């Protein structure tokens, strides 16, 4: 049941203040339900544990310096979210397609940078702001319309850089990089990192930090030297500053081995009970009871190779997720691997430790046997001018909620009459149980129905 009165940053907010009949409003009930959840304030939740670990780093390196905020209301003005950080009037992030608008002047913040200006004006020179942020987006294992960021800002005075021999901007940029490299080492231990030049409206120069983890470069934060205009408006004429914004889910997925971003919202005790206060980086163990296992080693090898070949982009099939890397001949045939199956009880630890692959009823394999089976549904339609993938995903989320794991465009063509057809594949999967055919079919019918009525497309 949705709480209809929320207390957010000391402000009382009624559901009708957020989800209402305003021509600009695009906040669905499912998003409203996330307001006030504040995962980042739970000390036993991976997001809260990570926040505390970052606090620890700042407390150790800059004792009593950084003011911390983690209870600022996520409902902010367009001015705070965009104008105050110099986001141009025509920037895509302002569109109704990308941002949740409560009304034409009010949004659910899309980044914690929305609080930079007011805190600077309030006289803060060192601060960390942690909070939930909201973005309309596509659906896959690393994107969710609500996630958490931590913003950091540090302001310097002339005496800070004068002694260094560097100009103010270079001094701030160097300090920023040292600070964040130290943070990455604090969280990950010795890691390879690289800086990428990029663009943000509010910083110049701007960078992204990537770390090398599990055979991939992973973008973990954006940062840079604050635009002078922002400092000037904050009454800091003779200063220079740096700012960063880091995505907590991204980091937590890596640190805790959490393979799907929806899990952060799970209230299943088999998820929540695995984490405890102060324990950074305890590896998450997926849970499942009803998988079918192949338990003959050679069959496992064959299946892994076949699986990787047929799903080269699957996030579950990163080499690091595989039980074993097999050297197997190239002419592998999936059907040759499926006839040796055995039911096992994954609550039984001895059996769980065994290498294995799950096979879902429709013949789709899951690595480690720890995943409930997915269910794929394809849907084709002629799009209209106004069609966007974010809108499609909003409809699907409205019907299926967290059962929607991924939505991907698998076919796209334009016919001689100039009509464009899209085919989307929806992956349904629960993190907590096996889904039945009946319930998925029911969801898919509702999706088809709503796609037609709400998105102005013609199903094929
Ligand atoms: N607000 C940026 C984002 O959400 C991150 C950022 C913060 C970049 C501060 C630079 C400085 O992507």
C-alpha cells in the first residue's frame, strides 16, 4: 500500500501534490511509490553501507571538513535542477522524455547537482549530498528510473593554490583527481583507473573516472572544476571549486556482486539479510529453489560455451560470472547438452557449491543455476512521430513493475510507404520466484493494450 503522506527532508508531501492532473505531469504511481524510500539512509542496505564507506574516507582524510546532507527533498524546482547549474534551455535532459515533471516548474531531481547552488549560497564550502535521483530511461540490468547519487563539492581560497605554483584551475583539477583516486582505492583496493575528458554544463574542465573491473572499463563518476558563473552567483568571487557526482548503484553492483539493479529494491529477506552495517563488499549470493541443473562436468562446459556464443551481450555471461572457462570445440550444439538434467535443492549448500547451469522450462540456460528463468515476449508495431523508447518502457514498467528486466529493440525497418516498424523484445523475470506462463501472458496482453492506447502506435 502506498503511503499517501510522505515526510521528505522535513517537508510533508501528499500523493496528490506529486501525482496529479497537470498537463505537464508525467510521474506515474510506481515512481511516486519510490519517494521517501531512502535506501541510502539504511545502514544495512548496500547503498547505505557504501554511503557510509565513502563518508569514512572523507572523515579520515579531511577530519570535520565536509558537511553531509542525505535528507534533502528530491522534489525540486526546474531552476534548482537545471538553471542553477547552467544546463542550457534546449538541453535534452530537460525534456519530458528524460525527466519526471510534477508540473512545469517542478521536477523529481535528475541529479544531486540540483543542490549545489543553494548550499554554496548558504555558505558551505565542503559538502557531500546523497540522495535518490529520478530519470526516465530504458530498461536493462544497469538502468532503473530511480537510483542514488553522491555529490561532492570543495571550494578553495587563493591561499590554497598560491603556494602551489599552479594556477587556480589546474590546482583544483589536480586536487580533485587525487581525492577521487584515493576514494577509488579506499573502496576497491589497488585498481587500474583512467580519466576521460568529457562535457558537463556545470564544470570545465570535466572528467569521467573509469575503473578496470572484471575485464571491463566501468564509468563510475562525473566531475570537474566548477564553472566560475556558479561560484559567482553563490557569492564566491575569488574562489575556485571542484565537484563530483557518483552513481552509488553502479559502484555497489561491482563491490557486492549484485547482478541486477532491481535487486536493490527487493524486500525479500533472502536479499536483505545478506548485508550488514559496515560490511563493504560482502559478495551477494543469488538465491533460487526451483532450478534444474545439469551436473555433469563435460556437459556444463559445452553448455557454457554454447550459451556465451548465443548470448554475446548478456550481462550474466561475463567471463567472471561463469563457473568455469571451458576449452571446447567450436561445433557445439545446445541440444546436445540438455538431456542430462537433475533437480537439486539450492538451499542445500553442498549441492549449491557444485558447478551447474540452470535450464528454464523453455530451454534457456542460466549461468550458475542461480537465476529464475526468464521469459521473452516480442511485440511489433508501426511507430508514430511521437514514439520514444522511454515512453514504451514507462508503460511496460507501469504494467509489469520490477518483473520487466530488459526491453530491447531487435528489429527496425521502414517500408516503401515510409512507415517505420519496431520490434521490441521484453524480458520478464523475477528475482525472487519462477513466473508462470499465465501471469506473463496476462501482463503481455495488458502491455499490448496500453501500448496501443497510450503510445499511439499500431500493433502488427
Ligand atoms: N551531475 C552529473 C551527472 O549526474 C555528475 C557531475 C556532478 C558531474 C558534479 C560534474 C560535477 O551525470
